[in-house]
C-alpha cells in the first residue's frame, strides 16, 4: 500500500475514530509463550475466573454441533426469561449482549450524539471512555482520591453541575481497574445528584464478588424506585467463568430502553453456544458462589502479603488488585512476562506506576507475589 492510500484511509475515517485510542486487550498466552520462550503461563491480566464455568456447561455444549447450521434465537428468549426470573424483572426489561462490552457499545450507539456530556471514572475500564468518544461525546473523567476511593463530592459535582446535564453517567461499581466501591450511602448520594435526564449506566461486571463486601449497595433494588432511565450491566465473563463465550446482560428501567438497544445491535449478537452455555451456568449458582468465595479469600491473602512487602494496594471489592509500585510499570511488566506472568500495566497519565493483577489459582497468585518481590528487590 502506498503512503498516499494510507493517508486517504485516515482522511475518510470519521474524525472521532481517527483519534480514538486502541483498547488494550493484553497479550495472549500463546504470544507470551512464543515471545519469551516460557512454558508455564500465569494469566493474571484479564480478571478471568481460574475455576472456569460449571461442569453443566460442558454437557450443554456437547450436542451443539448438530444444530450449528441454524441461526441462534435473535431475542435470547430462554436466557432472558431465566435472568428475569431470578432478578425479579420482566423479560422485556432484560437485554443480552455479546459480552457486556457489546451492551456498552449499543448504549453509546443508541443514546450519544456528538458533543453530549458523559461522566465516568479515572482510571476507568477502557471502553467507558472509548465508546462514548467513538460517538463524538465529551467524556469527563472523575479521578479517584489519593486513597484510591471514589471521590463522591466530585462525582456529585460532575453530575449536578455543568451548563447542561450529562447525557450518560457510566459508573462501574466496583471500579475496574482500582477495585474500590461506592457503598450504600455513597451510591445514594450519587443517584440523588444525577439529573433525571441522565441515563445512569451502572456497570456491575464484578457484582458477584462485590456482593460479599459489607455495604455493597443493591443498586438494582434502589434504582427500581426511581422514575428515570437506568441500566445495570452484568456479565457471565467473570464469576460465571464464561469469558471465552461472550455473554453479558443488562437489567433496564423499562422495556423501551431495551427496544432502543435492539435497534442498534446486530440482530444475532449472541451466538448459539453462548446462549446455551450461559443458561447452563445460570442453572448452577453453587459452582459460581464457591469459586467467588475462593477468589475473595485469595484476594485478601495476596493483598496482605503484598502490603507486608511494602507495596501499596488499593482497596478491592473485585477479583483483582491495583498496586502502586512507585516506579515505572513497563519494565516490571516486562520482567514478569519474561517469567511467564501476565498482568496489566496501567497506561493512563498519572497511573504509569500502577499494575492490575487478577486473582488466579492459589499457585499462580503465590508465584506472582514471590516473583514481584524478587523484581522489586533486585530491579526489573
Ligand atoms: C468494568 C467492566 N465492564 C465491562 C467489562 C466487559 O466484560 P465482558 O464484555 O466480557 O462482559 C469488563 C471486562 O473486563 C469490565 O471490567
């Protein structure tokens, strides 16, 4: 391709897309194996559940090849009914996505126009900034405090202040990458501060883990008392162990909100294997709960061990920890990769000394704690 053609591609792309940062999806295990010549990989970069899904998922997927020639159910009726049944909503108020990231995208496609205000957190899950910017929205990011907690007064100010109300507020509770959470009282203050025109998007990707933290709010129950637009997003990728199959769901204030998302999503956005697997996983909550309890115990153990080494660890209600190494994170991440350990070095300005490490198997967690201590002692 000539450079003139490459320039032309850039010229004809929408300006919002031309300037968009790429999502940092991290390295695959295969790439790390090949690039660093290591056999044993500890995948601690994507907040996956090392226990994987319920054994019922394998059984459910077994017979799928025979029906793979058919399109999946475009409306995910069985899965929506199952989720509605347990969460107390109507099926029409439940929407399913190809991962909850697909629902974030659909929300932005359906509701955001160039120049709209969107309020979210800094540091944040990348797509909370990227998808609104893709639509030309102005994203205002509210930094966490020095203690790595939500800055509740700053959130209230961002929501209630400004010349015009935000079109959307995207709030992950608990946050990714920090892991901090808004408790009951803080959530109440944020809801009260949000103008009724603002679509509240509460991203609860780590809901099942955070539910074990005292004070974690029942956002769904609270928002159901509100006569305003809102949606709570959850996922099968984390606690339910189905990251590879891509299923997320949204619990919406009203069926009309779901219908707006239906207009912009691809018609068959959730494939057949994903629907079948999610339904089987949902039918075995005990498996999920057992793995979540184990992850929370491992998280607290790791946090205590790292703090004992002098590492600053942010409070976490999720299945990961955000660590301030007080030195550039790039060389440390490289040294960990060379030992087969994948974590996520944070790239946002102001957070270049932070890494996020997922809670993995007990063995991988202990390997991480020991190798990090070694790197911090002897240099990367
Ligand atoms: C806060 C948050 N939201 C959404 C997602 C997307 O999850 P998925 O698309 O796998 O459901 C993630 C994944 O890491 C996340 O951390």
